[in-house]
């Protein structure tokens, strides 16, 4: 599997909508993680991602990899002893 990330669209793609497959390729996160953490936009063809949302996915992925998640943690795991 090719794990190289594609470049984030710049002005040539400005305003274009992106599929989940394109967002996965850009940020490297699995689809289910993207669906939970990245805002998306409902369109006539279903859920899509704007350029801004694609860039946000790349930022979120970087923060997850760096251990700086921006989403709140639920606290320490419960003691199951």
C-alpha cells in the first residue's frame, strides 16, 4: 500500500469538493477517524469535504501524530480491578 500523502490542494483546486478517499490520501488518517473528527458538508451528491475541511484534516492528523489532540479526552480510563 502506498503510504505517501498527497499534497493539499492550493489555488488551482480552490472551491472544489473532495471525497473521503481524497481526504484519507491527504492526511493519512483512516476513514472512520476522519468521519468522527473532521467537519464535512452535505451536498446534492452526499457528504463531501471543502478545501478548508481537507486542510483541517491534515492539521488534525498532525496533532494526533504529535500527541497533541485538539479534541477533549474523556479522562483517565476507569479502574476495572
